[in-house]
């Protein structure tokens, strides 16, 4: 936010000098609005916002793939091709193109280094299967796998729960027990 403000202030200086040289051709009838007549050092946050809006008004909107994720249009869902009897399939389709975080817990007595190496191995196996996941260790035996395309999380879950040392995989607050879970506890936060 600070770098954005610094950039805006620099832009204000450049615009101010251009307006001085060009006579402010953007304004109607040669008159500047009252806020634009102020010294740049006296600009308030509202003045800076107005200037940014004025700066952006002639810009073309960004294409959908360049927008931040929360501003993108979701891909259309064809419900005729979805098996309504499988709720996981509906979740998988609805999370396509959205970021999803999955918790993966390693079972047994394991050190942080062993869990790190094991989850790194699982991440490599997922990458080899074209499932792109970023991995972050959050505890001695727990990691977050982040999927930029959320639909891949369920494919990764199927792989992870089949691993001998996987205790559980949690997606969207649902716990899936792995082969390393002797209690087979599911749907509880572990």
C-alpha cells in the first residue's frame, strides 16, 4: 500500500508538470476542479483517489486472466455433465480455477525433517502427474498443499490417502483418513 502511494505521488508530480505545460486540456472549459488547484503536498486521500480514478478512466479493462482471483469471472458450470449423486464431484467442478488449501498430516512418530522430506516427495509425485501444488510445513507432522486450480485437490487427495505414512487429508473442512490412520477417523478436525 505504501509503494502504491509513493507511485501515486510520483504520478501526481508528473501529471502536475504535464498539466502546467499543456494547460490542463483534460478539464472542461479550461477550468480545473477545486481539488486539482491544491498544492500536491496538501492532497488528501480522497484527492489521490479522484486522481487515480481520472488516470484510469481512459484505460481499457484488464482481461479476465490478468485480474486478481477474487475479481475474475468464474468459469461456467455445465450441470448437465455433472453427476449430482456425487457431492465431491460437484465441489471439484465448482472449485475449478480457484485456489484451495489442503491440510496433509503425516502419521506415526515423525520429526519435522522427516515429515518435510516425505511431503516433499509427495509434492514431487503430484507434480509428475501434472497436479501443481505448493507445499508449506505448518507443524512438525502437518503441511498445507495449495492448489491454484482447486479441482486438482480431489485428485491429489486420492493419491495422498493411498500413501502408507499419510494420516489424513483435509479439504474444505472434511477429513479423509489415510492409510497411516489406524483409527480411520473422518470428518473431525484432527
